[in-house]
C-alpha cells in the first residue's frame, strides 16, 4: 500500500480532522486566556462569561466613548485593543459613541462638575473617530451606534423607572462624590443621571459584555441592574487597568497628558522616551502585543539591573509606533530620536520661518515663531536652560537676537521643538 492509499483511509482522515480541531481549540484557548487576563482587574461574572465563550456563543461586546475631545489616546486604546481580541474570536463589537451622554459629562474621575458641551462641539469631535479606530478595529465587522438615538426619546415615565432603581446614598457613596460632598463642592443632579444613561445604553443595544476602565466600574455594574429591570440577562463586566499619562495621573484629555494614536511617529516616540522609567512595564502590558512571558523577563532584567532602562524604553517606543504607523516609521522615528538626543544633531526636517532682517527681543522672537505660547512661558523656559541658539544654551532672557539679511539661525526650545529662521 503506497503513501497516498494510506492517507485516503477513513480512520486516518478522521484522526487528522480530530488533531486539527484540537490544535484549533488549543489556539483559541490561549487567545481566550490572554483576552480574559491581560490588563484585566476584574470580571463580573467570570464563570458565566467563560462558560458562554466555551459554548461558542457569539456575544455582543459593548464599549462606549464620549466625544469630549477629537483625539483617541493610548489610554482609550486599551479597551479598544481588547475589543479587537474579541473581534478576532468572532464576537460582535458594538462601539457606542456617547453623543448624548457627552452633554452630561461623566465625572467618575473628576473633582468638579464637567462643563456641558454643545451639540456643535460634540459633532466636531466625532469627525475623525472612525478613521482613528481603523488603526485598531476591523470597521467592516464593527457595529457603530449613537446613544442619542434612544436617550433623546426617553419619556419622563421611563426616566422615573430608571431613577427608582437607585438611591441617592448609592450615588453619593462613590468616591469622587463623597469627597466633593464633604468639601461642600457642588454636585449637579445631571451627574447623578449619568450611570442611569450609560446603563440604559446596555438595554438599548442588548449588550452581553461591557468593557471599561476601573473608573467606569459603578456605571457598568449599574447596567446589570437596569438590564434586570428590563428583563434582559445582565451583561458581564470586564474592568481594565487604567494607563498613567505623561504626568503620572490617569491619561485623560481633560488633563492634557495624553499620547494620541494619531500623533506623528517622531512625536509619539519622543513622548514615550520622555516618560518615567517606572511606567515602562505597564505600557508594555497594556499598549503592546509583546508576550507576557517576554515582558516578565524584561521586568526581571530591569530589577536586576542587567539592562539599560534607556534601551528598554527605546524598544517600547518602537513597538508602540509600529502598531499605529508601521515598521518603517518606527525605525525612522528611532533614528531621528537618536540623531537629535543621542548624537546631538539637528533633525533632518524642521520648520522654516522667514522674518524681516533686524534685531529681536528673545522673548518676542520665541512667541513670534511659536516656540512658546507666551512671553512668561518663554522666560521660564530660558531660565530653566531649555533654549538653545545655534547649539549653545541661552540663559539671558533680556537677550537681543540679531538676524542679518541672508542669515539663518537654528533654535531649539524644550526637548522636541526646533525651528530654522532666515531673514
């Protein structure tokens, strides 16, 4: 019997099919394990969710974002990357844009009332969301919904039903409200409505699972109670770790400490290289696709001081830039950063500005060429040694800069701002 005859036997074919099926199951199991563990703080209810995934159910996975700003940042990207993992396993992603709830403003992580936004501001902020999301999700397999579609239509009777499910004590016991209450800071009634609106979103889209950061735990759990009241099976809730921003606080558009996923490669790389060393492991876990085994080894090497933290941070920066801009741009960003900061050279490309020949007060000049937003900030930057003219540090904020006809001067302000001025 030749080899072809052997492989044509039904018993052998059956064995091969079983082997392939088992291999596929093992692969799906490892993906599910990664999905439910990496960056996850808590799952409510884990056993229920694991059982549904094991049965092969196609689940509706909800994630919502309020368009309070035009940019999606690395902190926002953590749950969106988790959505992608669900998407790869065949589940239905429901991406909810909170064009109604943005009018209220979620103050889960805030110490004061958030100012209401106009419909025009919200519409402007939403313009490029899908373009940004395309860097992470398969948009053809993503269902987009806007919560104004149903929240605008709620009657007083329906709102009263939602309000009756919770007590004032439950709301005020939340950590941020409790602090503001003790300090006699105002708490708007509209703020107390936010969890009700977010919870009702889960009813409207029939969510099986909701994903969000630890600051959203109360709101997501409220969704379970509201679904029960509307005779739906309550959603499972996956709570994810929050990412610290460039100033050590939670990464937030409100704080201005974000790294945008649409940042230019060089800017993204530079921002990551400028952050604190102790944040690196969290960024590897939450923002990259590097395996957990390798990350644990990197963490061990750092603790034992067997590697230079600068080299590890460069690896991190390169990995993140590669995710959002591709391999070539990540390599170019690394070279450009090394050229400027390690080799102390000027960037290959820098803004060029033409001015009239003459003498300029240094503070006026820095503001004029947009190296500083104000003269006060320019003065502070000079006194801190953050301004270099033609490679030489300038600490005299009274200085007059003379630019002759046909001359050029190069100015560096801060870590990443360069300009070439010609007369």
